[in-house]
C-alpha cells in the first residue's frame, strides 16, 4: 500500500523554497487519500549546533507552518521526530548497514562539513542513515522532496537493498522520490546558481514565510536579474538562471506551467513582471503567515497535536521496529 513520508528541519525560518518544494506539495497531495506522515526532524536539526530555546520555538513554528500550509492533522499524521523513538532506534541499525564510503560521497555532507570535516559532528556524517530510518520505519513508498534531497533518497534505497540482501529478506521497500513541479529547486534571489536556503547569510537571498508584504515586495524588486525582456517560450530561459527562477516561482505559486506563464508575461520587462510576482507572492503567502501567527499564540494546542501524532505514528513504527530487531537477531 502506498504511504507518503516527508520531513523538514526545525532549524530556522521557513522560506519560499521549503514552501514550494515541500509544504505546498504536501498539501496538494493530502487530499488524494494516501496515508501521509509529515515530520519535524529535530534530531536532524541538532547535527549542527542549535540553542535549546530556539529549537523548541522552531519546532512549534514549523508545526504551525505545516498546518497553515494546509496539512490537516485529522487527515495526515504530524509528528516531531524525537517523540517517536523508533526513528533513532532504526537509525542505529542502519548505521551498521550503511558504509562509510557511501556517506562520504554525499554532497550535502561535503557542503556542510566544508574543509573542516574533522570538526563536524558524527551526527552530520550519519544524517542520511537517520533519514533512511525516518522513511523506512513507516515502510513509506513515496517521499515528496526538493531536488536537493535526491542523493539522500538514492542512499535510502541502497540501505534498504543492502539490509534486505544481508539478511535474506524482502522487508524494506525501495522508496520512490517524488520530485515534481515547477519549483523543485528554488534558487537564491541574489545568485541564480545557489539554492534558496535557511543558512544563507544574506536575508535578501530568500523570502521567509514570516516576511511581511513590504519585505516580500522589496526582496523581489531587488532580486538579481538580467537586462532582457522575458521570452515567450521556456527554451528562452535556458541560459538565464535568475529569470528562470522568478518565472518558476510565479508558475508554482499560480499553479500554472512555465509555458502558460510565459504565454501571459512573455515580452515583459522585469520592471513590469516583478510587481506582478510580488503581488502574487503576497496574496499566496500572507494568509499562511497570519495563520501561523494565530496558531503560535497557543503553543499548548500545538503540543497536543504533536502528542496525538506521535501516538498514531507509533502504532505503525513499533511493529516495524520489533520485526527489524527479530530479523537482526535481537532477543526480546
Ligand atoms: N531551495 C529549495 N527549493 C526547493 N525545495 C527546497 N527544500 C529546501 N530548500 C529548497 C526542500 O524543503 C524540504 C525541507 O528542507 P530541510 O529544511 O529539511 O532541508 P534543508 O535542505 O536543510 O533546507 P535549507 O533551507 O537548505 O537549510 P540549510 O540551509 O540548513 O541547508 C526538503 O524537501 C527540501 O528538499
């Protein structure tokens, strides 16, 4: 049976890349009737230093972000990773299945550890094994993510296949990444070759879900572009990463294809297009921002939602972990 799992780190403000690459697509998928589990991955967040009080606030804020984006806790299971201990327990088994060489090849590890890998946490290195456990502890079959997570999902399949092979079982499914739509890779507003990211030191590089209308408009107005008018066909965007990024964002926000957008705005200068994009972004994002603020006023209610989600999740994860232990040969 199909089952969807996806997670987001509570490690800072949510941005438009997280919204279009992940949250919005979760909400679109929810109503297709497939059982879905969405996770705030706090254990992943602490692979780099986090202030305890910030981690708590970000986790609750992320939960508010999921709900404000349309994830209904009555229809989907909404959890915080550390409240479902089977994630970490299965991750240990996978630490013993995955190979050092596989982990060392992950581009996210190389990017985040940088030149000083000796000083990086062991958790940052082992991150993809925990991610594999997050997914496989549900026997999830589909994982909607942005393009940046493709390599980690391939590793998840490798871990499942090696476990099945080593123990001579057909237990863990080979999960499919779902990377679809116009905005699977939203780029920085300041540099069309870098992805929009929470950890970019320039706040002008991203649109945060917490930005007000004026800030959004200003960031779009100042976004890097080239001097040419917009083309009327998608192939005219090929060598123009900044222009392509803004058109992709417009397409994703308005639920249109890039071709449809260009048939409307082709020929326009950025001076005309940027205000249209800003207006669209504000229209789509400000209801989410205000709903997040409303939900954050009652943190106890958020905690209740997460406790309920954890109880539902453990009905799935506990039997899968028990069976895994049995396959591995643990007494108990
Ligand atoms: N720029 C992006 N475009 C499309 N999708 C994106 N995602 C992240 N950035 C983009 C998707 O958002 C989901 C959750 O991301 P995450 O917070 O778990 O991962 P992340 O990659 O750590 O997010 P950031 O902002 O890039 O954080 P830093 O700067 O700390 O690395 C995932 O589905 C991801 O694909």
